């Protein structure tokens, strides 16, 4: 069921989003060679709690941490811990915050020190796919406009697109309807959704250097590329308002968490 | 003995609230949801997808989708 939000609720969602973006930016600054993913997780949790929020991922269906930390061939749901980041790694960090009972959800892939050109191009393409999707998202447009924008960037640059996971509505629950797929198919076109005022969604393209096919690891959480290719993941939560599209997961100064 | 039954099924229909009607090889129908540890992110499952379903004898009317199996899907 799709729930539309009032202006006041979108304001709280933006507050939650700002906390998530602030914590994500901090994690990005700390993500350097030698840091462990567990340190990033602990710091993000402290930032969220200091701001009056709670980490939404922690305990969600039993997930043990406040961030997902997915390195290199890990797409999403990587569990942070003792893993030490190395020069040349890329790490996708995903943060979920609950604040005044509303959710902020954002993710970004960061380079650890100097990375290969191919890794940098993958990250750039994924960020561009998210930007293209937000540009394509217009009040009174269709959900398929967003999906098509992501798919076009991925295909034009020759990257695999992860199809098994999708974006989602955001509100008092982290996952609300509608699903926001990153590609267009008949099912989406038959069930297309008008992007009406009050709708709040998270858009989250996941691009890979390989096919985009996935497998779940033995910890039953971590999702890997089936072929071992690199994966990048960028996510913003956005609201459709009377004044147009508003990105909810931005920093205090209105900017994005820098890569 | 409360061990769940595990079997292969196919998504027949997408229902509201992240529920799916699945059918087994004999065409029997069961309402299922996607198991929690598959869905910190939203898992995209569509009609025609092959899935692995787990059913608890304590609640035989509902199934948990615990995995997606390789599915051939036409790209549009």
C-alpha cells in the first residue's frame, strides 16, 4: 500500500535524511587504508544516536550492525567487523536512520586511497545513474522514467545492473510501496506508478563490472556479484512536493556526502 | 518435530504488502513473504521467478521465500 506524506512529515523525513547523510559523510572521511569496517560502524552509530536517532538497520530481521559495509565484489548487506580496508578497495556504505519515527536511507561508494581507473569509472557511472534517475523523477511523471534512466546509464557505459534488489518507498517503515526497480520490464509498465505529490522513495542503482547477477554468502547476508566483478551502490531518498523533487538525504549545507 | 518443509515454487502473482502467491510443481497455491535475511534491501521478485519456499508445520498456510533460483528472464 502506498502512503503519501504531508509537508510536515516530509520535513521530518529530511531531518532523518540529514542525520543519515552526515553519518555517511563521516564514514567516507574515515574510510582510508588501515581502517576497519567495524570502526566505521561504531562511529556511524554514535553519530546517529548523538543526533537523537536510532540506527534502523541494527536488529532489522536480525542484521547485527548499523551500517552495511560492502567491499569490492560485495554489492550490499556486507556486515562490518574486523576487515581492514586496503589501498585500492572500494566500499559501499549504506546508512539507515530512524528519527522521530521517520526513516532516512542513503548510500554511497567510496574509494580507499587510490583506486584503479576501472573502479573509478564504475563509481562515476553509478553516481551518474543516480543523478540521471533523480533528474528523470518529476512530479506527475512515472516510476518507469526513473527505472529507464538508471538502465540507460548502465547499458550505455557497459555495466551490469543488479536486478535482484530494488529501491523502495520510505516513511515510518524503511521499506514501503512502491518498489523502485533499476530497469524497465513488462511487469513495471503494467503496474507503473504516477509520481504524485507526497510520495517519498529511495532510489538506489547498483552497477557492476560483470553481469550483475548475485549470490548470497554463507553468512546469509552479504550479497556478492556472482562473477566476482566489482560493484558500486549510490542511494538517495527523495520526496515529490508541490515545489518539485526534493532530495532528503543531504548534508546540513545542502550538499551530498563527498566521495 | 517442527522442521520446516522446503520446496521449489514459482511466483504466480504479486500481492499487496510484499506478499506473493506462489505455486509448487503440482499447481498448489500458497501465500508467501520474502524471508527477513534476504531483505534489508528490497528483493525484486516477479511473476515467473523460481524460488525456494520454506513452510513451517506450525503455520502451513503461509510460506517464506528463502531464496531465488536462477531464472531466465527476457530483458525489455
